[in-house]
C-alpha cells in the first residue's frame, strides 16, 4: 500500500510517500520538507496566520515534487494520511482540506493522524525496528511525555511535563541568551563548545518518585546565571552546556525509571529534541547498560516531517481504519483515546 502523508500542524510543510510492501527504511519512497523558519524568525516565534498561509502556498508544489522524487503518479496512491491534530487549527485545516479533497477526487481512503503518534512511530520506520512492548520518550517543542506502548495504538501515559516542554525550554533558554529563533538546535551546537561543570543547574523533580517533568525553573536558573555573568561568548557556551547537561540527565534518569516501572528494556525516542546528540548518546548508554537498546529515527525524522504521518497513517489504513469525508481537525487530542491498530 502506497500512502501519501501530509504534515502541516505547525511551521513545517512535510510530504512523503510510504510503501508498506517494502520493509524498514526502504518503505520511505520519498519525503520533502519545506520549513517556515525564515518566515517566523523576525517575530521570534510561530505566527499562526502566517503559518497557515504559507502551507497553502507550499503544499501542492511539495506534493508534486515528492511524487516525482518517488517516481510515482498520483494514480499510484492507495491512501492518504494527514495530521489532524494536535496543532495550530488553521495550519491543520490546510493539510486536512487538501488531503480530504485528494482522497475524494481519487476515491481513496484517508485518515487523520495524531501528530504525536506520528512522532512515536517514526523510530519504527528505520531498519531493524523494535517490537512492542516498549517505553517511548516523546520530546518535542510542545510535548514531553513518557508513554508505555503495549501495542501499536495502545498508549498509556506514564508521565509528562507539568509546565514547559523540553524543546520549549531549549528555545526559551536560547532566546534569553540572545540566540535567534528557534534556538534549540543552536543552543545544542553552542553547548559543544562549552565546558561541562562550569555551570551546574538542577535536575528538576529527580529527587522524588514519579515520572513527571518540570523544565520552567531551569530556564529561570539560566536567566539568573546569564544576568550575573560577563555575558561573553565563552560564558554563553558554558551556560548552554550546563543547561543541556541538566535536561539530558533529567530525561535519562526519568527514562530509566520508566523502563524500570514498565518492566522492559527497549526505549524509543522521538520528537525534535530526539535529534540532540548528547541525549542520543546518553540514552543509548543507559539502555545498553540495562541490556536493552534505545531506538531513534534519523535526526531529520525526529523533527516534524511528512514521513512519520505517511507511516502512522499507513499502519492504520492497512488495518482497515479510515475516517469519513468531513474535514475535521483536533487542535487538542489525547493520544490515549486512539483506537488500537
Ligand atoms: O518535533 P518538533 O519538530 O516540533 C514539534 O512538534 O514541537 O520539535 C521541535 C523542537 C524545538 O523546540 C527545537 O528547538 C527542538 O525540537 N530541537 C532540539 C534540537 N533539534 C530540534 N533541541 C535540542 N537539541 C537539538 N539538536
Ligand atoms: Zn512535532
């Protein structure tokens, strides 16, 4: 089954074709991404109306381009998957409207995909995918969650952030030290030049039981340290390193605890912060020490993309699930309410 995937929940237009007859990474026939970063940079964050308008401009050309790269015509498709939530309502409606129209015109089944399920399943698109049960760490700009995955589509929330998401903490911390939007990847790059231990920030909520996170206090600690400092480039890098180490340690401690609690040794990691090198290395080391493994998508599939939507949609369409023809989106949507596949 060849499924077209469309992602427009925030500031990236993503399109991909996933072919379920080809195993693992080979199934991803093509994927294209158009990032709106430059458009939003001057505002220091995503402007929802501008995001929607840009998806309108970019989506159809990107679909044509991606199909051409996959060497497929629109008539070769067997299904359409699109992000139906959570996300910005206007942005979601652009993808849903185009996907629904295509499905209607081509008489194909179509399904609205949960964006976070897309992220969660992305590691399974790579070669040698793990089989459930496993624990998933979802770390993006909007979410930080630990989820027990009993089976595809059966998700039990183990813990989540009580305030800022990990990616949001990266972005806000970067911003307060003067880095341009979106600061997460730039802060991570800067941390590479910093010296570990020069600045030591807390590992929030790790000294008590539980699997919830809190990252907003960390941002305040950084702000105070930055204000008191000489604000030189070297200091900025040292603070970035201290902040990154605090977030990575905190996530690692909680992941190990979650594996312990769920009684399993396989961790899958997804979402934009999953592209972070130090996080990948530390989680892999922790899982290996336990005799298990940590599985990640390639960095390009950690951040928002159409491939994860094509893949998640393909699994559900293949199982005979699809939605009716209404253009429906869900800006807020609990992943635990999804049906099993
Ligand atoms: O999953 P994603 O692309 O979008 C959402 O659904 O939120 O995640 C974007 C988030 C941003 O906060 C970005 O700063 C963060 O992921 N991010 C990183 C890195 N690359 C992206 N954070 C830390 N280190 C990175 N290398
Ligand atoms: Zn995302």
